[in-house]
C-alpha cells in the first residue's frame, strides 16, 4: 500500500510537496495514455514530436495529431495504429475538441502538448505513474524547465542540453507540488473520466489565449488540479504560426473578462492579467523586441477596451481583426 507523506520543497517559503512512498503500483493496474498535439502550419514540428514520443521510456497507447488540412502534415508522414492524424475546424479549442471526440473514453489519461514542446524522455511514464498513485487528481501540469514563449525562443539543441542536465539530477519525483487554479496548456494531462463531456470553449478562437485556465477551471469539482514534478520538458516558444499582435492584444483584454464572467477565472487573476499585459505592451513600445509585434498588441488592447466600454465581451471577434 502506498502512503502519502509531505516532504519539504522549499525551506525558505515553507512550501511542501506530496509524494507517494511504499508500493507505487498500489492496487490498480497501469493506465492507458493518449498524447494529443494540436498544430497548424508547422509540419516540421509534427515530425519532431513524433521522434520525441518514439524516444519515450514508456510509449503512449496513441499519439494523435489534430490539424486542419494537408498543409499541416509532413510530406513523408505515415500513420499506424499508434499514431494518427485527424483533420477538422481551425482553432486550438476546436482542434483539441476534435481530438477528445475522436478519443472518447477509450483511454484513461489524455496528455496535451504544444507542438513546440520537448518532453523529457520519462514524461509519459511519469504522467501514468502520477495519475495511478494519486487517484484524487483530475488534472496536472508538469515542470516546464525553460520557456521560450517570452523571449526569442529556445532552439532544439538548447532544449536538449537543458533536458540532459535535468535527467542527470534524477529530478522527477512522483509528487504534487501544490494546487493550481489552472494548468499550463503546453504541458498538461487530465484524467479522461474527470473530463467526461466537458470540452474546450470554442468561443476562444484561433490561438485561444487562456483556454487552458478555462478548461481546468471547469473541472475543479471533479478532482484536484495540481502542479507536479513527475513529468517535465522545455517549451521552445517557436514564433512561426503565432497569433498576430493585434489579435493577441485584443484577447489580452477580452478573454480574461469573458472567463471571469463565466466563473472559470478568478476576477483578481483576470484583472492582474489585463493590467500586467497592457502595461508591458505600452512600456516595451520604447524598445520593442524583434520577435514581438508590440504596436499590434497595443492596438489590440485599445480595441478590447473600446469593446468593454460598449458592453461587448466577444472573444470570437479576433477572427475579424
């Protein structure tokens, strides 16, 4: 029988992590895992992800790519019983929903990765072990060792160096670091029985900013939503195919407002997001990063504020911008 103990995570802050000791197999058998990748216009990353999953210490039962059309698929791609491509409507939420509908309830765990995420070789193994030994967990986000989303990006070689250093430290304890209000969509896993018929909100169009917070927020009553060190990886933050600045700037104002009204994002967190991103966009206009369309984001911010003054909270409007 496994026992839950608390071990100190950070002596200075007093944080703790919950770990399982004893028989990690418990009384349950292994769980089946489906890996889902939604992608648009980045076929090279699909080839990269397939190779990364093939190198996992524990193979998922299915690797499912959810794309929009043939242009999203590598020319030399072939599918088999363990790797499939499905096509459907454009948009992160729609593509993930297409995957959930295809999977149904045939698998125990669904693991979502961004197409530019590089998982540690033990990640699928760690996901399965975490959910098997923590039956109260509905969703978990892993340890993002480095994130290129807020800088120029991280090359594949840099990511591999980070992962090599991480693996040399054996830093993947089967633990819960603490509770979260939402998960980070580049690297998150859910228990399929907790998801049920819940789906990603397709009013959050295209890049669907904050869709991960919304989805996790809708599942809080069905189990714990947590941060863990049991699986890890590096988010490259590849810039090709990202939402244009004006659209993202609009979403930075409208999406948190919409989710706060909906009840899946705390109002305080929504206000923090809006204020922080608006200030950052305006301040960084003085010296904009070459990989960020700051002028576009500022324009999008002000279009969003104008819509709020009109009482119009319509996240799907980004398709018209």
